């Protein structure tokens, strides 16, 4: 079936890239580097929105790998909305299809269609209509239905308001627009998109060699720990992606620390013996091949 272009998304993504290229140069040539306040606000917003996608949209809503209390869920939902990656319901719908049909025609960001397709081009097409049975648990929540219905309005107005008011507060509205809005959206988008492109291309397959997903610590550095993607595709309900203590997985650390201070009431973790047996059986299979 011929796929139709999603002009709103296409023009939005193209538009903010063009605006960023133009206004970043104008800013640097006319004012130099932004103030410390703008840079720190950029970092805080970048981390808060990025980790709300990995800990919130991904590991909490899509995989239910832990139970967050209402306070933590509200924070993740607020900053996740700011990440401009669609509603929880549509994000989780696409992601659950990605897991159940990975590397096939039904995978929304199938890497077999090319690196750029999995990175961004898939977003330029209208998505499959949402099958309610795939996200029935999320549809039951009224506030998620509300976020889904008014997503564009909520996300755009909150982003513009927050970036410009912070810029105003620090006496640099133009800096707020360039760094806290355009550049931050660019950074959050591409780091998340790397999970679908780079983390299905460049790395090791210790747990499932038949899947395109790979483990790569450099990608983990760029994606708040989601670079251990071969493990994640093999054991998607585990709250961790990097399983060793030294694996860079700040999303896992956030969930673990939250469980110690009562914001998380429990998480799911695959038994070490099962993981070890899986690695051994993959090695044997590989030798047999
Ligand atoms: Zn994947
Ligand atoms: Zn996943």
C-alpha cells in the first residue's frame, strides 16, 4: 500500500532544521556564545526531556518495566510532552509494533529500509491508524487520552512558552529561542532517533544474533543508556538496558534511585542465570552456524 506523506510532521522537522541553521549563525556572529544561564538551562532541559522519553515514554509506558508513583509519572509526562515526539499513546503504539515486528514490513522504523529511513524518514509518512488493542492499557487512562487528543497544541505552546520565558528571565529572548527551543529540539530528536538507526546498525549482538538490534556503549552515551539495544530487544521488560553496574545507563540509575526514595514501587529485572544461559546458547548457535 502506498504511504502518504505527513506534511505537518515533514514541514515541522524540515522547518526547525532550516531555522536552526539560519538563526544559530546569526546569533553566533552577532552575539558570540550564549550566557552560562542559557547553556545550563539548555543542559537541564535536554537531560530532562531526553530522560523522560527513555524512562517515561519508553521503559515505563511502552514496556511497563517498573511502577512509578503519580509524582514521578507526572514529571516524566510533562517533560516527555516537551520532547516533541508525539503523544504517549502514539509513541508506545509505534514502539510496541517495532518490538513485535522488528526488521519486517510491519516494523514502523524498520532498519532494513535504510539507516536514514530508520533515523528520520519514517516520520515523514502518516503512521498506521492506532490499533486500540495494542495500547489498551494506556487508553484506559483519561489523562493520556487528553494528552493524545491535544498533543500538538500542548507540546508547541509549552515549548514556546518555556523557552521564551527562560530567555526573558535571563535577558536573552533570542538566545532562548535559538538554544532552548530550536537547538534543544534538534539535540533531543537526533539522540532519540539514534536508537532506531545507530542502535540497529553498529555494535555487538551478544543476546540475539537474529535481531538487527546491537549493543554499543558509545550509543549509550548519546541516548541516556539506550545503546544496549540488543539486550533490550531480547529482554524488553527489564528496567535496565545496560546490565553491568559500570554500563552507562542513567535511565536505569534514575529508576533505581527513585525506587530507594519511594517514587518507584517495584521494577522488573531478568534473573542473571537466564541472561547467562541466553548468552551461552547464542554462542553455541553461532558456532554451529
Ligand atoms: Zn529497536
Ligand atoms: Zn523498547
